[in-house]
C-alpha cells in the first residue's frame, strides 16, 4: 500500500512538473524575446481566444472557405490545410496567435508546426518583437503591423486598440 501511495505521489509530481501552464509558456517566451508577455497574451486572446487549432481563411476568390475554422486536434487542422486550403492556393492564418502562412518559409516551418502552442507563441513573439523594433518602440504601430503588415493603416489601428483593450480587460493595464 505504501509503495502504491509513493508511486501515485511520483506520478502527480511528474505530471505537475512536466507541463507548463499556458500562461507560463507565454511568460517564458516573452521574456526570452524581451517583449511584454501581457501584450503577447492579449494578441493571441484577440486572435483566437487562445484556441490552438484555429485556421482562419483570409480573403479569397468567391470567399471560398473564408473565415475561422475550429478543429479539435492538430491532425484534423493539418489535413484541412494540406488537402483543402493549399490546393486552392488560399491565404490563411494558423493556430493560437494566427500566424499567417507567409511566415512559414521565413522561419523554415511547415503549417503543421504552427499547431504546436509553444511554436506558435514563439513565432508570434518573434514577429511582434520585429514589429516593435521596426516601429521604434511604438506599440500601436507594432500591433498594426502584426495584423496588417502596415505601420499606419486604419484597420491596423482598430486592431491595435482592440488588443490594448483586451490587455487592459485581462490585466488592468
């Protein structure tokens, strides 16, 4: 009985220590890239409500497949990208932080890689950090670029305001 108890205790400790919480992943990755973890969380909360298997199809001819598509696992999401979206040459965003597929080559990734939450968060952090640097530290500009690729677009400005409102809602800042 005692051995069973200690075995159970070891399992609890192993499981508890081996997996980081989602918040801890955001914190660690943001710290590694020297960016604000609360802003990074707010971006991804705005993008997908922190759901890891979301694929959003952007503008396309006749609006084929346009909009968000939610999956229960990475296998289904990956099959959708590989066998529905890619043959139609559609533009789409992947995963929790909605990384656009144009970044796949830039970071030497496959679309499936972005269905992993840590990879997705890490790429989002790299993109956001690059944007902050390109905007000389202007957060609104960096958020606009995250959404539109442009420093000063009206759509990007609206997006930046939504992310900053989300951060304030979540963290009081």
